[in-house]
């Protein structure tokens, strides 16, 4: 059944690579690899601090927090859900609640509850986008504004501090010399990858994003798939926010600001199509590695923060432009 | 068509009326002209950006970078006051908005990319520029007395800003309803392919729509900076949701092809009076955010529930659909 859906969507949609042979696919994958290599080489030449274990470990740790969100955001983009702009709210929900509820119910239940509530925000997004058919950007912008307001109201609009040193130790700790946060990210990325590329859910997600009507006609539960993508993103952001809160031991309402852009940039730069129907978790993570290394090199070279935002924005425009150009060549 | 338009106009009036009645019951002295004048002045900022967004939404596009352009234009106009006179500085500030809109328009019409994602990216870029120019610090203008001139109330209720807003929105109403280019915007928004086949230069209309929206965001930003004598890189970051909410309350559809200037006027007045009412009751900013978010979501859902007929449920949003490249002939 799903195979039929894939076939139909493969014919009808302007897939970038069905027309463009294996070579184009190879090039598009290798291109990002070369880009990463170029940044690494450039970084090592320009700054002696770049290619050191300490710095790379730092990059890896900060990458992991965004990376967890990126895994979820990949599902949203592939399913044709454009983007989830409620990420700052779900991260804040995860961070504020997992710290704020610690004194009352203990660290582990607090974390679980925080992630669960973030998932609930995602469910709201999913219902609005998938079932009611509202523009995803508008829906997530609105839901994000509402939920962030509610979370702020719940804690009185102040900064929340951690009260459980043991959980902080765990989040900042290492297992076999690798930071726990990185391990959690890798685990989530693996699960996400297999879910998207090997499971029926992943095939449904690709079919829904590739050709909505064809997928619907092939009995793919398109509405649930679309809604599910937002739930997955919200759960991921909740976990990411909880980990961020535990690592920093403090959470302000705006803790998640900017993470939505970092995640979208990574996914789009990784070559996941903004229109849906094409992409994978490893691609998105390759995009993330590229963006993070680039940012790191800029920081080490003393490039000011605004310029980094400028570069991120330019990267999104460039990647989206390339996506559009590739589609055009694929035969519109 | 006319019937639906009538309903949506009534909807705005009903919502605005309810807001005013409830506010006047809860907030003492709400219906005094001084309060209303203040509310109108505050609404004018949202309103000027909303004017541009109305045109874009009717054409089936959106601009999320308005808040950032607002900040950038204001900053430029304030910084330039040290070099040149206030008036030329203000004009340059507005032109910065025009330029930003032209960039958006060129990228959307030229690259054929989704305007939501593109303006999200340019929003990041314009906001970064604002931080870059100012070193992330607020900047102040040279002439403090100018603020007073702008705060002057005439004819009991108008300030310069609110009068300008009212004049512009009335002009927009006539442009949209009585002129050929205005009608063409609706054609492009409801069916870009058909519009193109009928000889309408869709791309040019889209481009000019973005230029128009950018210019108005710039105008709003410059006025805000002149009134407060300050330019700040964080100005306008909370405006996006409020502006979209105002336009949607006014009955303009996010899917394109439907909307009116008078509806936007009603929507802006509703959001403005609501804001003033909440501020008078000292309701914290985050609760106000919840309210404007709720209004936005509820009305979009309502729109969806009322008008799904004729459109298969779950069809892709028009912002994706009416991009000729992504559409692949399956509408």
C-alpha cells in the first residue's frame, strides 16, 4: 500500500533527484561533506584553538542541544509542515518546568512532566495544522506565543533556578568520556533516523510531504502524520529544553529564543526540502555540523554575534534558493 | 461573494463593538476621548504595518520581516539625525524600509521561494543588521522637542500618526476596490496561474506588494523612533503576532484572494483598544501575549470552519500552493 503511494508521489511530485540521476544525489551529499571539510581546514589554519579536543567537545555539546530539536524539525519539514516556530516556547516549557517542579515532585518526574507538557503543545500544533488545516507558520507562531505566556504566568515571569545538584551532575557528567548530553542526542538521532528511513511511519511522512493528495488516496493517514511531526518536534524540544535547564541550572522564559532558527537553518542547509517530501535525519545533522562549525570558527575569530545572525539568515536564503533551483531543473 | 464580504465586515464590527463595550464596563473612564486618542495612537503603529500586510495577504503572500524592518528603519532615521536634518533622515529611514521590501520581493518573485520561509530568513538578517549598526544599544535622536510635536492631539482625537494611518487606510480601500491594479491583486491571490494567463504580471505585482509592505513597515518604524526619540534593535519583535492578528480579525484570509482595507481598520482598532484596556488594568505583558495569540488562533480556526467549502480539507496552504514551481499542476 505504501509502496504504491511512494510510486505515485515519485511520478507526480517534482522530486529533485528522481529525474536528476544518481550523480546529482551523490554530488548533493558530497557537497556538504566538502563544505564541512573546508570549514575544518579553514578553522585549523586560522585559529590554533579550533582543532583541539576541548574546543571540538564544546562544539559537540552545544550542537547536541540544538541537534535534538533538529531531529524533530526534520520530520516537520519532510511531512510538508514548513516549520515549527513554537520551539522557543516548548524549550522554555521543558527548561522552566523541569527545574521549577523539582522541589515538589523530584527531578525525574519533573523532567518527564515537562517533556509531556511540551508534547501537549505539539499536539495542539498538530491538530491545528494537520486536522484543521491552518497554515503551520501562523498556527505555531500563535500557539508558541500563547504557551510561552502561560509558562511565564505559571512561574510569575521570573527566572527559575535548579534545586537538585544530583540531576545537574548527571546532565553535566560524562559516560565513557563522552558528555551525557551528546549521548542522549546520538540516541535520539538514531531513533529518529530509523523512524524516518526504515519504518512505515517514515514512509508515510515522506509520502505525505511529497504528494498530499496521492498519499491520502493511498490510505495514508495524512492528517495524523502531519500532526505527529509536530508532536515529535515538541517532544524533542521539550527534552532539549529540560537538558538545557539542567545543564545551566537556571531557566529564563526566553531561554529557547533563536533555537527555532538554528534548527531550521541546519535542516534546510542539510538539503531537506522546505516544501516537503524529501530529506533524512543524517542530512539534517550534516547541515547542523556545518552550521555549528562555521559559527564556532566565527566565534574563535572574534566575529560579532549580529554578523553570525546575518550569516545564518543568508545561509537559509541560499539553501532555499538552491532547493528551488534544483527543483526547477528537475523539470517543473 | 458580496454576501460573504458583508458577513466578514459585520464580524469585524461585532468583535470591535464587544471589545469596546466590555472594556468600558471593566476600565473606568475608558470611553473618554483622551483614552481613545491614546489607543488610536498606539494602534497606528500596528496599523501602518497591517496596511502593507493586507495587500500582501490578499496577493497570497506574507511578510514576517515587518518587525525587523520597523526597528532597522527607525534606527537609521535616528542615527542619521547627527549628520543631516530630521526630515531627510526620516526619508532615508523610510527608504531603508522600501529597500528591505524590494529585497524580499526580488527573492520571492525571482527565486520563486516560499515567502514565509524567505521572510523568516530576511527577518533574521534585518534584525542582525539592526544589532550590528547599533552595537545592540539603543540610540537617541538629537531633537527631544520633536516627540512633543508628534504627541500633539488635534481635532480632539487625532495625532499625526493616527491621522496618517486613517488617511492611508481609506486610500487603500479605494485603491483595492476601485482601481484595476487593486483588483489585480485579488486575482493574483486567488489564482496566480489564471491571473497570469489573463495577462496580469503576477511577478511584478508580488514584487511591488513586498516593496509596499516594506515601505510601510519603514514608515511605522521611523514614526515610532521620532515619537520616542529612540531607535532600538529590539523594537518591533512582538509586533508580528499582533499585526497578523489585526489583519486576520479584519477578515483577510491567509490563503489569499480575500480581504479588505476597512476590515483591517476594524481589526487594528480591536487590537488597539484591547491593548489599551489591558494596559490600563496593568495586566502583565505575557498575559497580553496569550490574549493576542488566542485571538489569532481562534479567528483563523473560525475562518477555516466557515469557509472550507470549495476547498478540499487539508489542502496545502496557498502560500505553498500558489508557488508555480512547487505546485506541479495539482491544485
